[in-house]
C-alpha cells in the first residue's frame, strides 16, 4: 500500500493537497503532530480492514476526529449521537428544516455555516446537513467540503436549478439543512435573480441576511433591501471582532423589527458563534427610548 505524506501547519490545507495529489477517493491513514506541525499520511489504495489500533497519541485513523477537535480550532468535529442503522431508520415524515444564509461576497457565510453546523448550542443533537449552492467562487465548494469532511457532516451541492431537488433528496435523513449561497453585488442582476429563483424553489424555513459589522447604516439598509425579495426572515451580524463597539447592524434590526438569532466575532469554529440577544437587547432598549422621547416631544 504506497503512502504519501503531506506536512504543514493547517490540516484542511493538507487534506486538500492529499485529494489533489491522490484523487477524491484518497484515504487518510493517519495524522501525526509534532509541535505546531502536522503530517497527514494518505493513500489512494483500499485500506485493509480492520486496521490495527494505533498506540495512544499516534494520530492514527481511530483518533483522527479527536485530534482535529483538540488541535485544529477552526474545524472541530461535531459530537452527535450514533445514528440507527440505515436499514432500521424509519423514513422521515417531513422534510428537513431549511436555513439559508445570503449576503455579499466576503461577509463570512461559509465560515458561519461551519460554526452553526458544529455548535452544540445552535441545533443540539439534531442531524445537520450542508447544501452548497456557491459553485462560482473559486474554492467555495472545497472550503465547505473540508468543513463537512472534518466534522463528519453530510454535504450535497447543486450548480443548477435542476440539481436542487436531487441534492436535497440526498440530505433527506437530516433534521436541519444549512444552505450556503454565493455572494453577489447589486450590479449582478441576472445572478441575483437566479439565486432568488433557486431559493423560491427550495422555500427555506428561514433566510438569514449576513451583514458584516462596520458597514455604514445606508449600506446595511441597501443590502437588506437587496435581499428583501429572497424572503429574509433574520439578520446575522459577522466580524464583530473587527468593530467591537459598532452596534449599527443591531440598531437597524431593532428599528425595523427584524429578529436576530446569531452573530459572530472571529474565525474560530464554532467558538466564535454567539447568541445575538446580548447585542440586540441593548439596541431594542435604545430604540424604545428614542421612540418614547420622540413621542414626548410630539
């Protein structure tokens, strides 16, 4: 069984190198850590089963997920109860709960989806699947696939409207499906219309407009208006670490009566995902006070 090794400081990048070198069927034989560097050992030959259990701390297949959870802070494994054998699982009576994230390029949608999917607080022990629609941006699907692979999450992708139903069918066993969408500028009218049509086809239960903190209020409102036709139900603020005292997204949500469930303040998955109530509650109080003062003056 010929083996190849890939060494570096970032495990997801090493896995991408392994797939690029050995093909999509590459098997990870082991991950070894020495200081801050990792060595991924992979092969494109079938791995004999069962493999002998590696010594504790050797980084073999048996503790690959644990090592990633302990050492790779940006892509931890998501704990989940062991599913029933597929043959014994009863068909789901309803479709999964669909939650789509929309927003401009660079807002942090894909990373936020990884945080949501791997957070025990977001969905508890529900089975989460990922649906990727961003087939345009270079590396977008690969990034989502890396998160899915390391966290043990089912992933489906669609690059056309005809592929939406089959992709969703592949995630039928999931209780929640998080939908990653491509970012578009207001000038990309046709692309925005296509994405809107896809979301209308999918009819998600929730659509969260992902807004980076620090944007001027008029730009925030322009983005919210741009995605109004997508059936936006919530706002989701990201990159609060870059503007820790900026509350404009929350103030606009409070003024417009738009709910917010989550916000993010960094790149670590899933630890930089938070309940938005901590920021939204003061914004609601400020809005109520301003409204009261306006009424008093009138």
